[in-house]
C-alpha cells in the first residue's frame, strides 16, 4: 500500500476511516435525509473527522 492511498487530502480515507458504531453517528446523520424538515449541524474540534463523517453519510456524487 502506498502512502498516497492512505493520506488523501480532500478525499475519503478508505483505509483509515474509523466508523462510530457505538455512537451511531452515521445512522443518526443519515436519518436527516428521510425528513425534509430537519437540519443537521456537525461540530467538533479541528481534524476530528467531521467532513469525513458527513461524506460517509452523504457521498458527494449522491448529494445535491
């Protein structure tokens, strides 16, 4: 495996993504799509994985 496969600036880290199964964050974020009257806000420290979490729930090629 090459370092460019692991560290993908601006991309999705396929090999190092850490799913948050115990907190069910992916599930809770995906539920927002089922309700047109809901708005989700994702906050946290810098480099905590906010963008990656959202891109996992809403892949850019499927998002509006």
